[in-house]
C-alpha cells in the first residue's frame, strides 16, 4: 500500500475535522432557548465566577478551576467575535444582551466545547504521526471517530469533559514522545509534565494521573533509583501550581470533597459487608465494559487482537503495555466509587486509548507479517462500524430536530399562554416583568422562600425588576415567546402554604401547566386533585419514553437502548394543562 504524501494526509485529516465540526455545529442549538443539560448550569456557574467584577455573581467555582477558566476565556472571545465584530453590538449593549438572553452563554459554551474537541482530534492525529502509524490504519479510525457517540457527547454539551479529553491527549502525546525517544527525557521534560499535571488537576483531578504515571515510568526507565531531585522538582511545581490553587479556590474541597470525594463518599463508605462492596464493584465494572462495547463495537476486535499481540514478540510490545496500563485507571476508579453515576462521557480518553492501542497492534502486524489483508479487513470493519454509528447519531438527531416537546405544546396553547403559569424545574431563561412581579408578590405574602439557592430570593427579584425596566427590550431574542412565558420553578423554592399559594396564582392566571416528570410530587398532586384537566401533550401511554435533555438520551443509548421507529421516544417531557377553577 502506497501512503499519500504528508501534505495530502494532513489535508484529508483537516477535511474530516471540518466535517466533524459542521455536523455537530448544525445541531448545537438543541433545547435552547429554555432547556439545557443540568451539568451545563453547574459548569456555567463556575465559569462565570471568573467574571465576578462584570457580572456581580458570587465567586463560586464548583469544578476544578482550570476548565471553567478556559471555558469563559473561549466564550468571551466568541461573544466578542460574533456579537461585537460580526453583529456590531456595542460594548454598552453586550452586557444587557447577555443578561436578557442567558442562553447565549450556553450556546457559545457549547461552541467552545466543540472547538476544544476538534483540537483534541488534531492532537490525536499528531500522536499517530509520532508513532509513525500507517495512514491506512489511522485514517479509517478518524472516519469512525467523527461519528462516535462519546465524542458527540463531550462536543455539544458545555462541560469540563471536552477539556479533559484535550489534556488527556496532550499528556499522552508527551508520554509517547519520550517513550519513543528516551534520550530526550531530561529536566525540561519533568517541568513539562509538572505543568501538564497541574493544568490537568484543574480540569478533573484524576486526569493528572497520566503525567504522574508518565514521569514515574520514564524516570525509572532512564535513571532507575537515581536523580530523585528531578522527581522532587516535579512534585514541587505540581503542588504549587496544581494542588494548592484548587484547594483554596474550588468549592470541591468544601466538606472534605476533592480528588477522593467520589470514592470515600457517604454512599461508598456505608456498605453492609465486604461482599456487598465486591458485588457492587463487579456490577460497575461490567457496566463500564458494556458502555464501551455498546458504543464502540471495535472494542471487541481490540480485545481479540490484544490477546494475540501479547502472546507474540512485537517491536512495540513494551510501549504497548506501558500505555495499556492507563486503560485500567478510570475503570477501576469508577467501579469503586459510590457517588459517580457511570456515563459515556467519562470514557472519552479511554476510548481514544483503545483506538491508539489497536493502531499500534496493526502497525506491528503490518511490519512483521506484511499482512495487508488484515489492514483491508480492518478498513472494511471500520466502514461497517462507522455506518452503524452514523445511523445511531441520525436517530438521536431525528428526536431533537423539532426541539424540546415544550415548544410544540406552548405553540398549541398560544392563545392562552399570557394567562398560563408553567410549573417545572427545567426552565433556564430570564423571566419577564410580569413573572418577576408575581414572584415578588409571593415573597411579600410570605408564600414562598428560597431553599438552597439565593437566585430568586426577595432582594434579587427586586433588583431584577428594576433592571428589566431599564433595559431595552429590543435586545431580547425570541421575545414573542419569552414575553408570554410565565413559570414557577419548583427546584429552588419552598411553598409555605399550598392553599394560599394557589389562591394567589388564581389572581394572576387562568391556567396552569405541569411537567409530569417533575419531582415535586406534592405540588403536582395538589394540582391534579383540585383543578380541571383540559389538555395533555401526549396521552398516558406507558410505551412512550421521555428524555428531558440530550445527555439522558446519550445515557440510554450507551447502555444498550435502541432508537427506532418501533419505539415511542420523545425529546422533552409530557405536559398537562389544567384550568384554575
């Protein structure tokens, strides 16, 4: 097989990256302007904390500090480029525009994640080049990757997972660089790894293990038990720029949280017996492998080839084993954790590792046996798997093409929306003036109080009313929808007296809508018992499965769920309209 020239190879990879970016960018608006993924809000709070002097938001970094800092840096630049440079929004208006349309920050955050994931793929390409992997091995891998569900997940949800993948691959690149050229591993290399470990600690604590592991392996290979001063330098830099800043700036360390919080949590330390712990460990371990296998069929091929490869002597076998040990770290951590819900997005680095290790195997087989037929078979299998993943991906986007079910229901009730109160905990938008005044009245009548958060307490509501009255309403996107949407969010507020609360609701609204998936059963039961049911989005068909956000769909598919015409699946919730009489 004759490889294309280096320039043509690079052009083809860049072409694939453009396809990947465009495919995901075309679907990046899902759910907006009112609906997000829950972890997007938490990550947004951490990101906006770095703009406290502009937003007035309390500095509260929930995540490790580097990911949200990089996120808000990218978001700010995208806002400047698109809003100020392209759309000619003035600096004086931009703050008000973002305030009135907070979904813009989510949108630009998703674009940031997509950009970071695209860069990650290019870093992955550089890793293949560093290992001198044959073009006909790594190019089919990239075709498969651009349709991979795990990559879609981390790319179009604004969270730290895209940054984790980037730093995972950067660390892996330097580990491979020095594994293949050990003579270049010197003091400068320790400093590079210490900086990478520090940054990775600020992304997702345990991801820094790659740099720590890499330094220990490389140090032993070159110096054995000598030159410990280099390890001390590495540790010193890591503590100063990694551990200490996160310890003081991230609220992850409050209440004994942090690196080991999800392992030594209240859930994981209250096992009734050793058997219970081992049994749960086994179930989570199996779930890890199931998620990878359901989403990446090539994982089975990798396992088969690995047994064959390890049984024989191959040129890269030693480095293969060193790199392969990284495969165990996230799986073991997730398996012993009591708090973490195992999801596909956590395996992005691990799945890339599978593809890399498989490429190493095939490269060695090609060199030693000149087994071109195996490479042809690999290409054909990749085409098959890519087609399967393409169909899964299209199935997911077919669910979201009409956006969240709320919008269809809202449009169907357009004649009464001004006099309708929507009760749910899933909305994310800036409330209109009528809605804010309603909240203010509820506070003044002592009918509600804030539960965990201060976002909609009495003082903040008064500030918002004052601000909304001053701001130019022309800056509001999709104002026709927003001005007629009135909500009561069940998550952060406690109702003191349901009877009096709904008496106040009746003074302002004629109808009320509930989300049947809402967890505040007390409010839902009261509404069902006391008011007249007028309309429902879908009949109570037990065969219909609702997914309130995109990430829940990803989880369903990654655990073996099927999206096809035989199954009734809806992106959104089931809404029911009641008349307040």
